[in-house]
């Protein structure tokens, strides 16, 4: 189908369940989702599991769990159904046979009986060997064998594959891509890819992808740039069936961070750089020693990860960087996607998460911090935890880092802000001791009462707020700034407040 905004857009994300879902795959899915929702369309999950040799148990559920965590809901898929199902290619195997036979009958494909060992031997002999228009007439296939020989091989269940057949007289194949523009190739530069394997009675990605996109009425194909070299073959297959091709968009790659060389971002880059390239925690079922905590395990919020991914290739053309999902849907357009690869920036990724922590309802963060405290054998009521998180979440990139930011609530500081210490006067210590004596008689220990005693002391002493407050904060927290000092005093308690003031000199 051609791009016609009168037609309801239908876009699919079609990963293979071969392990962890990579960052690049998640971004591809996000762009499909944003385009579909921006244009009132459908977002579909299709599992492409025709390569049974690479199937990894649990990988499909990992994919589903990823998008559930991110809040990117599918309209159709193997886990929710839909009228265009099944949505798992291994459940569609009987569908493809009809189209394989159609290609064979129309002379657009042929049987090839060469064994893997024979093909490997040819590749070892000729490093650039390709099964194509130049070599196929010298190999063991239905183009060189008689019909009787082919029928005998088939009746004897001799293993075979079905390969695409480009015409003997080369043709020009044109791919019209939203980002890359017009891409043209001559058919005699392409190899005769395998479309079907008799061994498992399953199509390869190339055939299944085309048939499913057609039958599921996919209108736009947004996928990674690594698939651009295969696009001419896919366009040719559409023409073989007499079908209109969808609108293609091949996204630029996500590249290694600056300073880590060139090329596509990989898991190894993450291992070296100490950052994740996968969304969720994962333990490889084939090798439990291989595991990752993923972005979720690192402490990323779904909103922070989505915002960061959106900007890995797309830019609204304004100075605005912090986006909610609804805002992304509203502003997203493919013409704002760059033509070149986007370098992954771990520091910027953390920044995005920091921005979204500020925007996140504090009540949604309380449990994470509470669990961290429990792991340290610290018990606090939820109201106090809420106050601490609410006042300090803007200072950290991840909630897991919050304890180090606010550890003064639970242990006396041993490091003190040097800038405030430089302003310490000979009279400061006596001033704080006098203030402490005013607190000793306070029976109702809460932030309002504490603040009132403090203000009365400052006024009666004819001192300025800045003559006392910065040094009191320093003694209590070690810091030069932060949340309400009176809230801090309420939380740490009267006895601990007085002890920190009295013992400050000996702690330096």
C-alpha cells in the first residue's frame, strides 16, 4: 500500500526472539509507535521466529515485558490477538507454502539442492562467492537439472531451499525511502537469497516479512538502517506478487559513544563503558554467567528512557528536549529524523532520567527508596520517606543514588562543604551552642516549632539569617544547601540535632 493518509496507518514492530532486545530495536519500535499514534493508526507486534536455530527461550516474553514497562501498548500481537493473526511466524507456516509455490510456478524462484558443505567449499575457494545470476547456472538447482531429476530429488525428500530468481536480463530496482531518498540498484548485483528451507518447512525472514506485511495490510515499514541493503530484494518480491509495497523508512544506526570508536553500538560497548544497551534485566538461559540489569535495573524511569531514545535520531528543531510521551506523539514526524547515525551518550541519557525524576509523582518513587532503606536496616514511616524523596529527587539521576545524597539523615556527616567552612567565624561555634540551648526546652519537636525558635533566637541576638543558618545546616548535614533545614531537624530528631551541634568541633 502506498502512503495515503485516507488509509488508516498500520505499522508493525517485528523482532526476532533471539535474546535481549537491543536499544536500537526499542528505538525502532518507539518511532513506529509515535508515527502510528500521531496519525491515528495501529501499532502491531509480530514475532519473527522463522530462524529456529537462533531461538532463545524467554526472549519473546522479554520483548512483551519491555513494552509493558515502557507503557507502549500494542493494538495487536501474539499476547493480545487481533483479526490479522496469528502474530507469531512459526504459527503461520502453512500460510507461506502457497506463496512459495506461486513464485516457483511463475518462474520467480527455483529449487536449489546444493548442500551446506558444497556451498561452504565454494566460499572457501572464492572469498567473494555469491549464488547469483552469474553462478546459478553452474550449480545444482532446478535451472540446471532436468524436470525428471528435480522431481526425483523432491520425491526422495532430498533437502533443498527455494531461492529468489532475478531475470536473466537485468532490471533496475528502485526503493523510495522516506529518509534515504531514492535508492536504485541493478538486479544482477544482487544474490539469489533463500526464501524457503525444506529442512524446517519455514520461510526465511525475506519471504515471511513480505507476505505478512501484505496480509496484515502494513502501510509503513519503519526499521533499522541495517535492512536497507535488503530493501531492493523486498521491493522486487512485492513486484513478483503484483502487490504494492509499503512506504519504507530506514532509520540511521545508533552509534558507539564518543571516544569508543566508530560503528554500531553493541553490548560489548556497554560492558566496556559500564552502561546498559538492553531495557530490562536478563539472564541468558544458555549461559547464566551472562546477565544484564538493563535500563530498568539501573534505575531509569520509562519516561526518561523513552525521551532519551526519541532524541537518538530525531530532533524537533527547537530547544525543547524534555518531552512526555503525549508530547512526543504530538510533535513527532519522520522528516525530523536525521540521515546520519546518532552517537549514544550515556551522560545525556542520565540527564534525561534526572529531568523525568523531577516530573515523576513522588508517591511513585517512595517504594523504591523505602526498599533501599530496608536493605540497609533503616525503618522510616512513609510520610517521612515521601518528604525526603520529594525534596531531593531533583538532585540525583537515579533513586538508587538518593541515599548517598541524603545519608546525613541516618549518619553524622564527616565531610563538610569547604565554601561554608571558609566563612566560619571565631564566634560561630558559640552562636550555635546558644541556639542549641534554646532548643533544649522545646517539647513539640516539629518543623514549624523549630523554625519559630530559630527565628526568635536570630531576632533576639540581632543577627542575620545568614549569620546562623548556613553554619547550622553545615553542622547537621555537611552541605551548603539543600531542603528545608527545619524539616531535616524534625526528621533526625531533637537529641540527634543537639548532639551534632555539641560535637561539631571534635568531629572536624
